[in-house]
C-alpha cells in the first residue's frame, strides 16, 4: 500500500492511500480485543477531506473527537494571541499571519 500518514492533531491520525483515494482511521480506541490489546478504528473513508475525517471522529470516536476540539480551541487561541502580539509590536495586521 502506497500511503502517507496524515496527522490532524495530537494522536489523532489517518493513513491516506493515494492509489485508492481512501483515508483509513487509525485512532486507538478505548476498547480492547480478546488478547487485551488496544483496538484501532480502521474505518475507511473516500478522499482526504478534513471535514469528512472530523465528522467521522465526531460520530465514531467521540472521546478522541472531544480531545481534538479542545486542542483546536487551544491552538486557535494561541494563533489569535500571536497575531495580536505581532500587530501590537507593529509587525503585521491583526487579521493576517
């Protein structure tokens, strides 16, 4: 399989197969298999659109999705703070990176 790993945030990631044009969710789930090993989701989705991947996380991997939202909120807040700091110091516009 010719794949490249696409990492959204933190430990939430997907493998994208360019030949098949499919993304495979490889999030570690809380459930364990019969041998006591952690299970992975392994759901395949067509394409590599982040909105579809996030929607899959929201419906199928809720705990990891909540973690994703918290991390996005933190990252967004930090980006906004950095833009404001740059604007105050005269380096750029507050609306552009």
